[in-house]
């Protein structure tokens, strides 16, 4: 796993940053992703994620996580992987608002870690092509998400 964490505003401390690395690795293992899979996580303020959401998704509100997949339905990477089997796979970027995660933890009466874990796993699943627009897809995605969180010890 090649994980880059951007925490420029020190929104999470070093201990929690190590915990993030651990849950990402755990999720990668559960999804059976290649060891050379790459991911970037950006911890941002509520104002910053609002700005990103407005600019890139035309949605004028803050949210907890925004995912930007590198290979979003295109088969060009599949061709390259067939030609170069050890080519690193870059999933993309997650932008996570720590403030929104904290608000959701309080609203849903979860611990901050449970909500942050939920947000990270949810984002990673999106970067791997999972979605929850249709009810049948939501059942698959949320089921897998809860399975991963429970196995990690973050039950509801």
C-alpha cells in the first residue's frame, strides 16, 4: 500500500494518522487490493470541502467525504495492467472534512473513530467502483462496508 496523507492544517494528530494508515491497510486487505495500490487522503476543513463540492460537484454544501477516482469506469488502466503487471494502481484521492465527521459522530451517537472509519471505508469503496445510487447497489456497498468495519472492531 502506498498511502499519502495530507493533513496541512493538523486536523488529526499523529496517533490518529497512524490509526488511519492501519484501517486503510485493513480495508485494502479485505478488498484483496494489490500491495502497490496507491491512495491519497486529504483532511480538510468544512469550508474547504464545501468549496470543493461546489466547484467539482455543483453542490453548494459541505459534506463528509468526496472521492475522486483515477480510473472511473475507463478500461485504459486494465490494458496497461495487462501489459505491465507490476504497474502501481492509483485509486485516486479522498477529501475528508474532519469537522463534518465529528458532527456526524455526535448526530449518530457514534465515536469519532467509528465515524472516521466509516467515512474512510465508504470513500475507498467508491474509489473501487462501488456505489449506492440504486437500492440493489446500496445493499452490496453498505453490506461490504459494515462487514469491513465490524471485522476491524468498529460496529455500530
